[in-house]
């Protein structure tokens, strides 16, 4: 089992819809969770982080964390073609010092 | 404020050649990282430096060495390049234990 798993996609949604991206992790004691957006040929860019169970909203983005079920999700409301990118889930396990484990990413395509 | 900068942007090496990838950050961050990104593999940590004067191996350190020259600069050296090291290399930095990382633009390396 991979430490951080994401569906590789592509996930295709129409413009204006809600895109839902999911991520599961294996280390139950993990405390910090991050979502990065990566456009093709570019570097990852941090868009959200969440540390506590529940929802965290920032503009059109909502991160949801459920530690009991070991999953974290990212919702993008009113999806725009400019949201088309690969979204990387990253988890900082409780052990391992500064190591952060990245998932392989989910490709999102928003159709105009 | 340039954030994280990397040089060079592109490089082609022949097997057995050596080179150093340079990284610098101007955010006064304590921690710095080197990752490689291969298709379908996600980001894999090569080496990291928790603070000035310290470096540690990540999950794929073989064939690489690093130097934390000062708080701003963290270099990655390939002593004898191999085709398996063809990849995109990203440098990142973070303030510390918080874990939010900021990435440089990347270096695309091809080893023939």
C-alpha cells in the first residue's frame, strides 16, 4: 500500500461545477496535510493546508480532513478552465523528521 | 523577493559526467529540500537540510550529494550521471516544522 494514494484521473468536470479530489494516507498518526497545484511544466504551488478534522475554506477551495477514515479531500467550487492542473496531496507523518510524503497527483480537466 | 530560484533550467549530460544544481531562497527559511519528479511517481525526496549546517538523506539519495552552503543556498551534486537520473529536479524550502513548502521552478535534466 502506498503511503499517500490519489486517483490519477483525469477527472473531468464542466465549468461551474464542483470538482472533488480525494486522497488517502496510511500513517494513522499523521498530523499535517497539504494540497499543491501543479500546472503542466511548472512547479508545485501550495494552495491549502489543514491540521484539524473538519473543513477549512479559502475562497473557492475547501479542504476536508477525516483522520478516523484517513482521508483528506479538496473541493473546488465554481470550477474554471484555469483550475485545470494536477493536484498533489501531501502528508507529513508523525515520524520521519521533516519528510513530507507526496501522492502522485490527480489530473483535473475543467471543460469550458 | 524572488522566493526559491534554481539554476540551470535545463541541462543535458552524457553518462559519467558530473554537475551541480544550485538552489537559493530569500524567505529566511530554515529548511530546504531536493526532490525529483518522474511521471507517475510523484515527488520523491532526495536530500533535505533541516537547518544550516545539517543535511540528511531522503528516500532516493543514491548517486547524489548535497551541500548546505549557508542559510540561503542548498546545492545538489551528481558525481557520475546515469540515464536513471533523467528527471525534473525541484528545490523547496520551508520555515521549519510547519511543513508548508515553497518550490523553485525546477531543472529538467536529461542524461544520455
